[in-house]
């Protein structure tokens, strides 16, 4: 390909995307993953053929357009192939979090009405679902078939993405082909991406940020996508070194770990090395040219494979100091912002316009407005069709075509968006995962001995997770319960902590309660009996 920037390639469905990319990029590597100490590569043409074979198999066993097909596995080429195959026959992808418990997965399979699950052998053996399935390990062995001919409309559903439910009620975000394609086309146009680029896929693919920015977007631009062996630092660095990674989409926690790891390594080398490093940082800070900064800190770049062009951060707010620190090393981190409900990207910083502290300007297809209460609202072709089977919840968040994000912020005179808080009562962990307090409060309040509870996100004050949120529970014990059980006051706290620990064992890791504080007074409430969480924070000194 003569020009790394792809022009005049604007598919309107995911089926068109995979067909066009197969024709345009042919034998170039689309996906690669390390297996048995070597990288197994899948060309764009091969991805199309495997997706065609799987699509034909799905049709053969009775999967029809608009049927829901679940996908459950860790990141791997077969995940992307499955997604493309399902969308190419007009069926609807239901990507699920591989970390969920069997009960949680079964609840989402039931709610979505999935007729089939494409699953890794490991998870199939672990969970033993009764729903009929296709193993990902079987995909390469399927008979060669032509891609089924299907008439798919841009307004047809491509995926139902589940966000954490509240009080046991899951919310399935319905994204159409138009939602997904319009978002990835508008976003990728902001970057000079092409076959020279190699994306390292580290975030879970069921997460819409990774699905759009780390899978479909790079695929559309002819990039290579390398699937990380694991999330361990030494594996990530090894993958970067061995494959020459140029771009990575991550969450703040990942970049914080990298940054703290660099500083810790310098610290361990002694005072002379530390002083030299500080001097080099001081010099680099005033240098205008990124290329020179890269040479000064060439050892850092060598560890990262030597070809990093930029990193993208999303899912949660990143510490501006981490961005500035990496900028001194000659590595640019671009922050973006979006929601699952917007497929997901609404705004992003670019290499030409990276205003640290902001989440960038709205992408070309998106219009942003700020309400009188300061809430950020967005409108555009990427906004979801609604919540699956929940028109009531849809009406709460989409009004006259505007998506009410629940986030509070402002737009500066140049158009940069800044986020200052949240109206929604959601805790965003450092890994960019949403934790819904209602869900945990519902479970806690059913626990014997707990009269009422309040879940809060509390920022970590030190360490590699500084600035990120932990899940804390404020619990009011049911004194009458403990009296009847003849449990003394000094045993109440121990009993409740044991109950919370048991609950934690049943929860997915990111939902687990990190700290419990007991309160002997009723929680402050509004006239409609809603807990005043800001007042709880104030009274408890949190």
C-alpha cells in the first residue's frame, strides 16, 4: 500500500468492513498471538476466510438474523473472528466478561435470549453451560465455505453490551452497525494509522473501548493487532520488544504501573543514578523536540520495543502527572472519553492537540452540550438504540436525541472537554470498570445483621493506584438482630466483616468491597428516602 492513510473506505456495516479489509490488505497480518513460543499470524484474507467458515456454520446449525450469540473468552484472534462472523450474518453479538461467575453469565445469557455461545475450551470446561456452544479451538478446523449472502442494514443491531446491573437488573446497551462503524471511522480519521502500526491488545475485548479502539478501528486501518500473552509487566514488555508495538489502548492503572516501575527501578540503582535521572528529566522537560527526548531516555524506549508512537488512555481519569512524566520520556499519552452507550468514543486528544487534563475535543460526528446543572450531553450517529428490553431506562438517559452521560464538566473556548465529576452514582475503578453501588447495597441490605448500607468510591491516597477509586461500604448494624442472636456488641463488627468477606467471595473481583466502616446512626436521607451520599462522606470524614 502506497499511503498508510486509508481514504475512501467507509463501510456502513461490519460485514462490509471485513470484506473490504480482506480485499484491501490481503496477506498483511491482521492478528497475531504467541503460542508455543512462536507468534501465530492471521492475515486479513485468512481472517475473512475463517469468519466466512464460521458464519456458514452458524447458518447451518440454525442461527438466524437477529438471533443473539454470546462470546466468552479472553483476548485472542478467535474472539475477533467470532465477532465478525456473527455480525456478518445479521445476528447480534453479546460479548461477555470472561471474569464473571457462572451465575452472572447465566443471568446475562437468559436476559439476552442467546441461542448459542462461542466460548474458549477452558471456560467451557470451567462453567459447563447447558446452552449449545461452539468452541473457539474448533474454528480453524471448520470446513471452507463462502460467506453467506445477507442483506444487513446499518440500523440493524450489531451487539448488545451489558453494563453492570443495579439491584440485580442488567442493562444491555444496543449498538447498531451504524453506531459502531460511524464511531470507528470518525475516530481513526484523527490519526495517521496504517499497516506500519502494531496495536497491543491488553484490555478485555468485551469492553467497548477495546472493541472499537483496539480491534475494529485498527482492523479498518490495516494495522496488526498483537494479543498480549498476559497482563504481567514482563510479558507485556516482551510482547512489545518481540513485535515492535507502536500503539496501545490502556487504562490509567496500567500506565501508572509502568510509570512507577520506571521510577522504582531508578531508585534501586542508588543515589548517583537517581540524581542523573532527575537531571535528565529536568533537561528533557524544556526540550521542544520529542525525538531528542526519546534519545535521552533511549533505555526506556528499548524496554518498550523502541517503536512506540503513542498510547491511548480511557475508561477512567488518568493522573496528569503520569502523562507529563511520560511526555518527558518522549512518550505521548492521549486521553479520550466515552460511554458504552456511545459505542463508545465521544471525545479524544490527538497528537496535534493534546491538552493535558482534558479528554480532548468531540470527534467530528458528535455534538456536545452542557446542561444548566453541568451535565455533559452528547448527540450523534454513534448513540445507542437504547437499553435492551428496558424502554423505561432508555427514556431516563436519552432525551430528544441527546445522551445524558451523568458526568459533570465543561468545554473551554477552544472546544476541549473537561470532566469534573459525576451526577450518576457510579464508581469507576482504575481499570476503567464501572461498579454500580445499588447492586452492592442490594446484596448487603439482604445480609442478616445489616440494617442499611451505603457504597462509596474512595480515592486511594498513595502507591501505584493513587487517585483511583476503591469500593468502601458504610454499614449500619441491625442491633435488634444481634440482641436476639445473643451476639455482644464487641462481636458485631467481626460478624459483619465476616459476612462481607463471604459476599466478596461470590463477587467478581472488581466489585469486591475493600473496606467496611460501621455506623451506629441511621444514614441521612432525602424526603424521598434516598441516602444523601455527599452528607455521609462529610459526616464520616471520607
